[in-house]
C-alpha cells in the first residue's frame, strides 16, 4: 500500500471507530495508560466494502450495520441501525444487521457503570471506564444501548455519507458539500448515483477535519416508527435462536445441579439411566451431573432415572431469609446518601414510620437457559444467548484453562432475558462437556432447573420514617434498607480474575453496596434525608434483574409517600407535585397521567393509585386501577405518561413501556418464590400467578415529546407498577399492603 493510501485508511478508521484518547487520571495505575487505538475486526463478504467498525456497503446495495448489543426483544436490532441509516441517508429496505464481533471498540462503559459501579467504585471514573473499554466489556444492560451508542453511530453514518459524497463529487466534478444523500443515493441537482456504485471509491477518500452531521448545531432529529428488522423472521419462524443450532455429530445434554450454598454431588444411579433409550454418557461434576443423549428428552429422562443425590449443609428457607433481613435491619447500616441534618431535624419531632418487604423475584424468560459448544483443534466455539459475549468468552476460557484467543463466541438473539443472560454458568458447563466429549454439545436446562438455579432479584426490607412539615410536604426522610450486596456478588461472579476487581478489593471501603439501594435516594425536594444500606446474607444467589434495586426501593418509597400524603390529609398527586420544583419533567408526567387516566384523587372507593419515578434519564408517572376479588388482585387499568427524551423510534419505546408495565405487574402479583429446605418452591410458570390474556389490564401509554437526550426505556416502567397497584388497593379497600408480591394486607 502506498503511503498516501495508508494515511487515508488511518483517517477513515480514526473517524469512524471513534476511539477516545487521553489517559485522564490513568497515571495512577499502569493499565490506565495502555494505547487506546484498536483495529477493526469486521469481516467482509465478497463485494462488501467496510466503512470503519460500524457499517459495510455491498455491491448489491445492502447496508449492513454492526450492532454491539444483544437483541432480546427490546428492538435494539432496529433502533441502532436506524440511527446510522438516518444519518447516512440509506434506504431502510436495504438495511441489514449483524452482531458485532468482540472488540474494545464496542465496549459499553455506561452499562459497566450500572452493573459494576460498587465493585469498582473506589477506582476513579476515567480509569474504570478505560479498563472496561480495554477489557471489551460488551454489555447489554441498564437501558444503555441508545444512551451509549447514539453519538458513535451518528458519527459513523455521517462519516460514510461524507465519503460517498466525496466519491460522487469527484465523478461529477462538483463540490462534495453540494451533494446530499437520500434513499440510498448520492444526489446533486438531477444527478444520482447508488451507494453500491460508489462504495469502493468512497473508502479511498479522506474525511474533513470537521465532520458534518445532519442538523448540525441542533438536537438530532426525532426518529420515525420504522418497522422492526427482526420482526419478519420471528413471525415466520426463520429466526435462529440458541436452541435452533444444529451441528454435525451434535448431542444433547440435560443437567441437575446442587442446591444453593454448601452442597456437592454424592451419588447417582447409573444402572437405572442405562435403560433409557438414546443415552450415551453421564458426566459428573462436584456441583452437577449431566446426561448426554441423541435427543434432549432422553437426556432429561435419564436424569430422573439417575436420581442424583446431593449432600447439603444448611440451606435457605423463607423463614431464614426473612430473619436475615430483620437481623440486618436491627444491626448497623452504612450511610449511602444524605443531605441536610437529618438527626437534628428528627430530634423530638413526630415521625411517621412503616416497614416494607419484597420477596425474591424470578427472571422467568420464556427461552430456557441453553448454549451449544464445539471443541475442535484446540479451539472452542460457543453459540449462546448472551448479554455479555466478552465475559462469556472469559468464563469459558477460564474453566478450561485456555487462552481467550482460543474461544469464539457467536451471540444469538435472545428469547427474553431481563438480566438472566448476563450470567455465564451454562456456558461454563457446556464448555466442560464439549471438551470432555470432543463433539458438539447442546446443553439446555429444564424449566425447573431455571427456577431452582436462577440468580434471583434479591429479597429486601425497609424501615421508612419521615417528618411532615406544617405545609403538608415531607421535610425529613430516612430509609433503612436491608438487602444482600448483590452488586458486589454480581461483579465477583462475572469478573472473576479481573485486574480491576482485584485492585478495587484492596482499596478501603465500607460494607454498603450502592447498587443494592439504587433508586432509594428521594427524587423529591426533601431538605433532610438519609439512605442507609444494611447488608444481609440470605444464602441465596442473586443477580441483576430488570431495573435492578429500583424494583423494590421504588415500592418502598412510593408506597410510603402515599401513606404520608394520607397522614398529611393531602391528595396523593398534589402531595408529590408540591415537592417537585426541581423536576419539571416528572411533574409534567404526573399532570399528564392524571388528565389521561381521569384521576379522582385516590379517594376511598376509587380503586385508583399513583406512583412516579425518574430513572436512567427518563421519567414516568403511572396510575393503576385495581381491586381484590375472591382473594386475588385484579388490575383493571394501567395508564402511564413517560418522558424518555428525544425518541429514536417511538413504536419501540411504546413497546418497551407496555412490556415493562406487564413485567412489573407480574412481579407485583407473583413471579416470586419462597424457599423450603434449601430449594425454591416455584418450579414452573404455572406456579408464578402470571396474568393470562383475559386478565391483562387495559393499558394506555402517553409518550411526552422532549428535546432532551434519549433516556432509557426498557426498565423505567417496571418499578412503578408495584406501588401504583398497592396504592390503588388501599384506595379500594382501606387496607395497606406492604409486601411484594402483593399478598393479603398487613393492616
């Protein structure tokens, strides 16, 4: 390659790859000043031209966008390509998508902050995020996809558009800045050239020092409700999920695992399993036993015949979990957030108090836990639904004792996750089986295994206390929350052996976990407040669950606010708005939902309840209408007003809000489990008290238009459902429910 060509290639990559420079505070540790220039590892098919790390243009006119986020039904395979397509001027009918390969260029440092903030909290932000980038933490979590990647994708689309315009201008002998793009063509006056005709030449052009974005100097344009790229294949059944993978000579595996805690496999009845037709192998491990057969059902039947026996020392029960939360609340807490002088403000004052509880919640995605692996020639290939392909690769390499470069992960579309597919246990298990059998293996957990070995949303408890001011607002607020250190637990499990985690563990720090009380800090204008975390050891593995700790802290907060409003003899909506002087967007949501839903003030007999929250840059208010009928909770209507900032694709946002409301309702009414003798009580969907189609409430969603930067949409609706329903039930019955899922009232 000539020197001039090399220079052009470097400039294209530098612009379109968007690698940030600068060491920031990185002089504190060696890895913070490692070079931050990464090569592109996209692969090109014959006739395709690569434009940096984000897109390719083929001779057939197809524009392929590399998406570094997992498609789990949230529409990320549409929203992210839409950003590029709109900036590029592509024809949406020619846009395709593919999963981005593992590369630091695609690291999601914002999701790393959400998931691992507490475990790495002692490390300065610049160092922590730089490490997340270098470690290629490609994470889909925390409602971060648009917030993290929109700027990069807009610039990638603008860069490709500029290069195409320059190539066309060179042919026409005109100023490239006089050219434009539309529907897959570069245009100038009456002249038009297809992207496909210009792609190879465009890649040889160089970028200007200042990259022109559409509507430069103003907010990016609000997107259109374009059709989902993944929908046709899902409708006609041609979409491939992990369970659809079929490889030559592949076998199928089922598994039984030891209960949580100190447990190990002590015996199996191999002779009984030998009588099951199709069974080939039995593989034992200290923590599990797997049966391998020529079909999955035979493997599952073999496990029943094996009757595996585990030695268990202790084990959680519902009573022990409740007792652990009470013990934690009775002990010392760690101050996580505060303002004003709460102790002085509470001294000698009348204080209103209440205690709340929230049970363990299951992830319960429809797709079972599954992964396929093949060991060949000293290399491992994995096909799995994963929200963290880089961490999955690390886990597989670690369990086999091989280098990560010998592991290839093929991320599949996900049939529901809600945080469950961050976990890597099934990937570690299938890697061990593939290496041992030296043939492709597809491992699938049964639904019972999914429930018994979930990484549950933790159980939590709160003692809330507040002082009311003479004007009917809250002047003092104290939240004491008992919950396990789920953030640190998640980090230690997913980042085992990571250098940054090892360093953070050596830094001084308290016993509190910010992620365990996330969402507990008041969003209202309360001058004196404090939030304490009381770490609780439950003996149950916990993990990230859609909306994280907000799922229970908002239940505590918004239920208690309802009680305070009634104590102050103030209508609950006005009570909230009076304390939102610094939150005009949330106040607007509350006003909108009251108008849209026909709010009647939450008066006795109205069966209406309200709740609100600000979360991941978005704001939501929810009105619920609910009642008790024959010992069960019936939800008749959910009305939401949401401000998610500027919308990329309004249809996708509305889908996520509706889905979040239904998921939150499922958790409020069921989707939880107790424990007996160390085992989860719930083993299937039938036992989760999930609403059927005929029991689904009427749902209305109002999306409030905003020029603010996009906020998260996939999680914001989940936390408000529980308290809104609880508050509605109080309005309907006059009795308060203070426990999730909503059981019989405690008052």
